[in-house]
């Protein structure tokens, strides 16, 4: 009997090691990793430069405390502020913590303006994490059920629907911000239109609200730009990051700009582990490799090509609703629940995921090769066809 708390239905495999885009089990079987630990292993497995940087840093210093200056943390804050065009960064360890920081920041921003019960607009099908505040912001009842009372102060609207936000403008004087994923990951790879994000920017400017983008899954080069919202040419007031930032070493970040900066003062927020020398070194190295190896344009082009190949391979297959995505964030929506496909793929040595019940989700490492992409399409397409023909 396992002593693990029963929080995950796990697949019947354990990996012993990884190399590049492949994972290996104890029996020597290999698996092409088209999921990257859910958008985490940006540089794949065992990337020599990352391994060396982590090992060197571990030998020098793993942890001190935020009671002291942390040089690597300051460097990473400078780098993130530069690529995001933002002013300040708070470091934590995960996506939900980054969003908790954003929610706290928005509330404090609202109180400073005399709004006693600050509200944040959130979206249907959103996913922001599993702490009490972030599951309350999440637009999925399954994530919330059993944890009531939920945290109040969230107003939910349909995703990618500007009129719905305009309606809130007319009816709610307590809104302080909007929290949105530029591409909803857990919700099924739903892409916000550029005009929608630009419209949110305009409304937030007009109303004095904070535009807060959750880039935990779609950020860090995956869509061909550092951050997915940058495709629409807007700057956010608050942005949250985690997952791929440390390429597997836990790290989260909440960035603020303009009117959202300077809100937190010493004592308002904190994290024991946040921004350790080890985690920030992993993130600095991840960002350096993405840039120096041209992984962003590569993610964009490879994603286009994978979607094109999937469309050709699945053309005319009844039951395929849509093949969509941006860069290496890809969803194949079917007309029926298809979580069984995950285990079928596993048996053929391919790691994929299904989200929102009917969407096959691919989030490969940014170091995916052309040969990996062909192998992925050649393995997955017949599996989907066989599944739909049953
Ligand atoms: C968009 C988004 N935000 C937040 C989270 C929560 O991140 P974590 O699991 O690191 O708390 C996730 C995780 O899937 C996510 O996809």
C-alpha cells in the first residue's frame, strides 16, 4: 500500500532518467516527452548547460534567506524586468503562489484607492492554482467542490468576450483588476484574440484597473515570444510566471509595472524559499539558453509545422473538432472524452496529456527536434484515428 496521499491518479510508469526529449523507465523503455512535465522542462532533460549551472551553484550556495541580499535573484529580476518590460519582481516557488501574490497585490492596490471590498474579474474555464484564493479564481467547479467556503471577491465572465467585461464596468464599482490567461491551458488550449487583450488593456486604463496576465503555462518562450500576451503588443500591469521558468527547478514570479509597482512594502508579503540562489540560477540559465539557442523562433515555427502535419494526418477524420494552438502549446479537440488516449500513447512510448476532458494537449520541451516532431505526429495520429473509429 502506498503512503502517498491520494491526490493523483498516476499512470503505471516511473522514469529512472532522461536525456534531451526522451525519458527512460527502469526496464530501459524510452518515451518521447511531448508534455515536458506540463510545460515545465523547457530545456528537456539533462541539458548539459543547465545541469552544470545547477551543480556549480549547489556547490557554492543553495539557500540563504530573503533576510539578505541574493545576488542571483537580483540578476534574474533585472533580466525578467527587461524581457517583460516591467518594473519589479517578487519570487516564489510555484504558479499558485505567483497568483496569490497577484491577488494580494490587486487587493492592496484597491484598498489604497478606498475600495473596501475589491473585486477581480476572472474567466470561465480559467485555471490559476489550488490554494484557496487561486481555486476560487479558477473557473472549474471540479477544482472548487468540497473546499467551500470559497474566497470571495471574484467576478466571473466568459473568456474572450469583451462585451461581458464592459457589462461589469456598468454594474460593479468595486473592480480593481482583471486576471486572464492569454492562452488557457487547463481549460483546453483556448486562445484569447489579440483584439480581446488589447480591449482589456483599454478598459483597464479607462477604469484604473490592473490588467493581470497569468503566463504560468503559456509564458517563457513557448509561443514564440517570451510571453504570450506580447503577441498583442500590450504591456500588463501584473504578470505571473512559474512552470517553465526554471526548466524543472521550482520557481515562481509575480511581476508588476507602472501603477502596480510599489504596492507591496516590507512585511506585506514573503516566501522562505522564494528566489533562492539555486532556483534563480536555474532560471537565469534557462532564459540564456532560450535566447542564445534561438528557441523562441524555433518554438513558433515548429508549432506551426506540427499543427500542419497533424491537420494533414487527421484530415477528414470524423470526431476531430479542431487542431489549435500557438507555438509549442497545442490542443487537438475531439468530439468526445478521450483521456484513455494518454495510456494508449504511453504504451507506444509517447507522453501526452488530455485536458478539459476532450482536448489532447501537447506541450513539448522547446528543444524538440524535427525528428521528434515527425515521430510525435506519426505515433499520435493513428492513435487518434483508431480511438475515434471505435
Ligand atoms: C495558467 C496556470 N496558472 C497557475 C497554475 C498553478 O501552478 P502550480 O501548479 O505551479 O501552482 C497552473 C498550473 O497548471 C496554470 O496552468
